[in-house]
């Protein structure tokens, strides 16, 4: 089973709202990732968690706040977003991110619209 | 900075033909590459990967070729089917330990019946 699940599938929020995106995997993977993808563009890395610790932050604005409560869950807390933050938010996981060739498996994404 | 890029943004083929999607990379230190397929409204799906100590790797109906001399990667799809219509992205691993993937621009493949 190489399934990464994400909820919700779609989210519409105002610029003053606070919401959270959730990601879950039960493959025993110890690295989890958040990506942002705009239409017809490749995914762009936002955050990497390795063994529940934040290891990479790609200079993401503080209105995006990641959290890794345990090895199976990854959250992305959203606050005071801008319309340009509207995008597909993808979660991925891999066995680790310190291995030689650890494949990343992606979830279906959350389609976020900021009004 | 260094990046992965693609030669063609769109590719249209007839059903049953072979498809070739190309990707150029600029980081000579990259040692691992992945091809992903992404259907509309879905997340990227792993297709095949290759390490830099290999020139070729084959899967089911797909072959990845790596030419390190010219820093070029290609994905060949045999007997292309309508279900192959999707976006295709190459990605390269960078950063050594604690690595991250950098994605290329992507190619949209359309298979005509």
C-alpha cells in the first residue's frame, strides 16, 4: 500500500480565516513533505519533516505553519492567507530523506481557494 | 540556481505510437531522478526512477534513459494509450543527505484515439 491521504479535498477560505490541511500515511515512512502547485506548473517544495522534526523550510511565509504530531500525520495550518496562495497543496512521504533513493509518494492534494 | 527543465511543454501522439518525453537537468551533482505522471485534479504518481550509475531502466511499457554527458533524461512510453494522457514531470534529487526533489516544468501528453 503506497497511499497518502489528504483532507479536505477542497477548501475555500477567506483571508481572515484559520484552517488546517491534514495528511496521513501508514507506510511507516519517516519523512513527510508539503508542496504547493499552481495550475500548469510543477510542484514546489515548502517543508520537509524528517523523523517528526522540521528539516527544510523553503523560506515559506509564516502564514503557513506546518506541524507533525506523530510519524503518520502532517498538518499545515493556514492563517491570514492571500488570494495568490490559492493552489493545489500536495503532501508526500518517503521512507526517509537521508537515504540514497527514497521515492516520494504523493497524496491527491487539497485544492485551496482563498477569497 | 540550478534547475531541471523540459524541452517541450506539450506532446500530442496517436494511440499505439511510442511517446518520448525529454528533460534537461543542469545540476551535474544530481544522482537520482524520478518520473511522475499527474492526471488532472490528482497528485503526482510515481512511474519510474533511475540512479546516476545507470544509463537505462525499464518498467512496464516505460523506459527511462539517462545521458549524464549532456545531462539529459527521457521517458519513453511504448504503445501509448488514451489513459496515458496526463502531465509528466521529471524530478532530480539534490542536497545529498537531507535531500529534496526539484521538479522540471512538465510536459502535457495528449493521446488521440
